[in-house]
C-alpha cells in the first residue's frame, strides 16, 4: 500500500506530533528558567555584598546606636576617625552639644535619658580633651578602616586596618582611664561608624571631676573663658604670669629662710646640710606650688599642660637628684672627705677609708638609678611620642644612640668611678703618687677624682684618665714603708761615720712630734747603691709607720743629716759631698 508523503506531513503539522519541534520548545523554556535564576542570584549577591564586606572588616558589634537622640545632623560625619573627631570638635566649639553627643556611644543610658545626658557628657568630655589630650592627627586618619600606610617594620600595626585608636591615658584614683575612638557596627545599621565607645563615656564624669575645670575657673565670667590667641582662654593669659610671679616670690622666701637658718646654725653638720638642701628645697617648693595650682586653681588647657607636665616632673626629679648629691654628701662629709672632724689620712683609718669609698660608690649608683627613673617619668609625662610627633625618638635604637653619643664621656667616667669603688685600687684618704705628684685622694666623684697635694692645692683628674694611668698607692696594703734619701757623695766619704751620724739623726727625730710616725729604727740602713765619675750614690732608708706623714719625716731627717754631714766634713777635713763644675754636672 502506497503512503502519500505530502499527506503525512500535513497530518503531523495538524496534530503537532513532530518530535523535533517538541524538543525545541522544551529547550527554550529551560534556558529561560535558567537565565531568570542566574539573574535572581546576581541580584541577591549584589544586595548582600556590601553587608558581607562590612562583616569582614574589623569592627565592634554594638546595639542600636543612640536611639534616644534621633538621626544625626548633616554636620556629623562618623565615617573615619578624623572626620568623627573633627565633627565633634566643630560642634563643641559652636556649643552644639546635641550634635556632639552623636559621636558618643550612649548605649549604657536608657533611651529616655540620652537626649538630656548625652549633651552634658559631650560637654564634659570636650573639656577633658581640651585640657589633657593633645591630639595627634597623624593617628586620626581619614580612612574609614584607619589603615596605617606608613611605618613599615617599625610599626606593629602598619598595613593593617584598625578598629580602635587610643588618644590618651589619664590618671584616675584606682586605675587609669583611656580615651579611645572605636569603629562599631550598630545592630540594624548599614555601615560602621567611629564614636567614643561606651567604656570611655562611662569614665567621663570621673575624668571631668579630676581633670576638668576647677571651681575657680567655673566661677569666672563667660568672657574670661572665651578662646583668644593661640587657642588659649583669656584667663590663661592672665593666670600664667601670675603663677610665674608667685613661684619667684616663693623661691626667694625659701632661699632667705634657709640662708638665715644656716647662719644661725652652730654645728658644722647642720650648716652643711642646710647649705646642700638650699637649691633642692627651692626647686621642690616652686615645683610643688606649680603642681598644686595647676591641679586645683588653674587647670590649663592641653597646649599649656603639654609643657607644664614634663616641667613639673623634671623639677621634682632635679630636686631629688640635688638632694642626693648634696644632702647625703653633707651628711657623710666628715667620713667621705678629710676635714676638721675626721682625718682619713691616718694609718688607723684604713677601715674608714674603705667604708667611705663604698659609700661614695653607693651614692653614685643611687644617683644613676634616680636619674634613669626620673628620665622615664619625665618622658612619660611629656608624652613625646604622641604629643609632639617625635615618634622616631621613641624607638629604643635611636634614643639609645642619641643618649650614648651625647653622654659617652660622662658615662665612661661614671663606669670608671664604679670600677675604682669595686676594686679598691684607690680609696678616699689614700696617699698616692700620680704623675710625680704626692697627693691624698680627697674625693672620688662621678666624673673626676680630687687629689690634695702636699701644699694643699687640688689636682682634678678625670676618672677615666686616673684609672688608665699607672700610679703608686702607698697605703693600699701595709701602711709601713721606707722613705729613701738619695745623695751623691764623694768617693772618699767615710760611710761608717755617716752611718753613725744617720743613727743619731733618726733618734733625734724620734724624740720630736714626728717620732710617732716612725717605725722600728732597726729597719734603717745606709747603702751604697751606685757610682759614676761624679761620685757614689748613697741611699739612706728611713722606716716610717704612716705613709701620710712619711714625707714630713723624710724632710726633717734630710735637713738634720745634711747639717750633721757638713759638720763632720768640716771637723774631719775629709770630703763627704761630691763636687763637680757646672759644665761637668750638665
């Protein structure tokens, strides 16, 4: 049976039973559904991407922000730490405390109290910042993530986004309080903001009570508290000169009082103590006045306090150092330095010399310790790294290099003085021969050694040079010693007769006041030590018990020996002293 192909095509078109056409229709519908799904996913990704990106940024989660204040005004920009701080300061300078309150996180206050308490807290925080927090705008960056792009390896957080910035740490009674700016993401908010966190807001009342304006300032009329030249208030331009004049008057009063007391003192120790405490007490009293006034009467703004705080710390440290150097030295003056009360040069004062040297070393160590602690206090009070922008000086390497180069000579002398104190190579009161000079060690100071010559003149030697040179210490071990008189005599001199004369001279000197400084005379001797074309060298050895008086004993023996030898030469007719023409002697 024959089938008509034209009729078959007509039946397929009429009934829709063509399989190829059915497959094409189903494929088009699937592609359409797929495209619509992809479009919906893309839309969802675009909507959720900002929130996901924000969630990845470092922020603090927080409850809804300041619901009791309403929407922030247009003048408040909290996107970056610099914008937030600038907005807060502008609103505060204009007295718009309602707007400034939006930069505070008031989540710890009930929403009904935020509108009333927020402006007051903003006002108190502003006064604390103005007086105690000198802002470092290099930390308050204009980036929302506060990412620090400079510093490299010298900064721990360089190249990292930040969510908290420390502006200043201020003292409170129990624990210090921190003024910070935090980046928070409030619940339901689309983007994070920079505000003063709830922890800082919580400490504002206590900070304002301690570091805020005093009652005196609060009682001044409004025009006195207005800002003028340099950002200072009018009363500050008046209060600073008044404070300086009051400090000068107090210093003069303390000086005259101490000077009058010193003149009336009868004991030498009291006079020395008052004289040594004069400068420390003046500095301490003036510094104490400035410290009390700036904390209770004139609470100056941060521009002035930035210099007053380190100046006050420096004053107290300087007064303490001067008291240690002067006051303790005056108390130990009778023991440390030979004087009217105690003579450390005597042979019986060996233990006192050792004790005096150790006390000198302890005083030097105490001075160094107080200086280092005081320097730390001054640097901490000055807040140099944050307040003045000298961050390169805050690094230990740069600061150590600078101080070491500036004070290398002083530090070397201090270490040398400690070396002397530890090895006891020279003690206070010792008799030494330094560069041909016969001296007593009178003082071993931090940077120099004071030597007293036989004619009561003083020889000042840097400690570093003193320990590096060879010197002879006559009292280091056994105080007994021999003083040798070297004389050039004629080769025909009668040595035996001179021995008898020398023995007689020693007995004569032993009967005088100098005899107590002579040792057993059996140790005396007369020796021919050498000869040349001019004569013979004869050494007369004198036993001395105390090296501190041996020079005087030798002088007395020499004087009598020469006189008796000249008399012997005249009586015997023989030659004793060598004679030589001037040209021959030269």
